[in-house]
C-alpha cells in the first residue's frame, strides 16, 4: 500500500493541510475538535511524517529523550505507553533511559542525550531534580515530572498530599480508626508528600499514626504488611504509598488468614492496571498514568516548537488524583460484588437447567 501523505490526513479529517501541520508540530493554535479529528485521521491512516526531510529542513532529530528513575513496573510501562502514542502521532521517536534513582547516573543519561534529542522529559522524585536537569540540559527544551512544584520551569506534578488526605478520609468514613501507612523510601519527594498527607489527615481526625517504610515495590509492601499484622495493635486499615506495595500488603494479610476488607481495609495510590484485577479489587487514587504521559509528550513538543520565543511555558501543571473505591476498602462494595457474582452464577445454572440434552 502507498504510504499516507499529509494531504490524505487533511482530506480524511476534513481540514486544511496547514491545520494538520499545526496539530502535528504544535506550531500555532488549533481547536480541540480539529486536533481530535487530525489525530484520529493520523491513527486511522497510520500516517508517519517524513522525519528525514523534516530533519534536513529544521535541524531536528525528531527524537525525544525520556529519563525515568526505573524501567521496571506497571507505573512506568503505562507512562511510556501514553508517551509513545503521542510521539507516533507527532512523528517523534523515544529514547528511554533509567537513572536508577541515582544523581550521577541521571547526569550521565542527560549528557548522553544532548545532540541526539530535540527535548527531554525527566521524571525524578527528588528535590534536586530540577536544578540537576536544567543545569545539564543547556538550551535543550525540558519538561520535569514528579519533582515538586518549581516556579519558572515547565513541570507536571501529582497532588500527592491531597490524594493521601482523600485516602485516609475515605477509610475514616468507613469506620476505620487504626489506620497504618506503608510509606515509600526516605528522600523520595512523592513518598514524603504522601506521608505528610497521611499524617495531616490523621492529626485532623485526632487518631494515632503508625508508619512502616517500604520501597515502592511489591516485596517491600509484603514485608511491611506482615510486620503490621504481627504487631500487638493490629491496624484495621492500611494506606499504602503506591499500588504495588498495596498488592504486597494484601498478599501478606491473606497469608496471615485475614480478610480484606472485613479484618483490614486497604487503599493504594496510582491505579496501575493490576489494581482492578486483584481480588478483592484495590481501592486506590487514580492519576490516569497513560494520559499523563501523553499530555507530557504533547506539552514537550509545544516547548520544542516554541524554543526561542519570548514567551515561554513555565507553568507547573498539577494532576489531581481521583479516589476509585473498590471492595478492598468497602464491605458494602464487596457485598455488592459477591451478590452480583452469585446472581450471575444462578443465572448460568438456570440456563443450563432449561437446556434439553441431545
């Protein structure tokens, strides 16, 4: 088949070639409806801009660098999935590297990408991330993620404090009073902000606190969960700093013969895909990871195209988590789920009884 051209995209989207160009390059204003039609046409036609010709005319590589603290886990795979969808729509490729949560490795990764990429997305939940990235990137357009609000630099952050408060207030509303927290590692800005939200919500409710440190991994969540249930004053609820620790804690509770949520309610953070597949389903704070990745990539493309302009994008975009209530924290939800399953089983049995054997 003949490869689709920009004119084919324009014809399918019923817009001008100039409008398609503005959507794909980010150079110039377009309406949301036009952008939607163009991106749908790009996807339907599998249109890929001619990167070689564009590079010759613009001195661009059509490549974007992404530096993550780790490459392992559902959170990062979902984030990259969202970025990749947007990158393909704009005719960009991704180079992904990991800093392994180490400042020296992050420095080496940033230096290695200079001259090879048109812009950088740096995700690092450490306080020095903004200064580190900006000092090494030079004039390269850069977007910071999860490094905390920093005036004067384009960034995207999650309202971790507000999300943690929502989690605790939800557990209190279901009647829980001995609420423990499995935190992320010390020095991690997201972990510390979620911990602060937990402590504030517990103080506001005049409730005692219990904190066990984890490492944002399933294994650390399992260890922390086992430690909590082995203590004298077993909690009646656990708020874990991310979903993978919550999954580990749930397995530890079940290993100890405890019921979730009847004995111990459980809430996580992030809403990675496995959260909804657990049994019971995991209540969590949803931040729509893939969509956040897509939005970050699109914003960086706009930064790349606006490079050198007098008015630059320096805003800090805040992602507000949404509480998603599933059976792990709400006995009523669990009862409705069980009732629905029993009804489906009964319906299946009835239909079988009505069949005539051949």
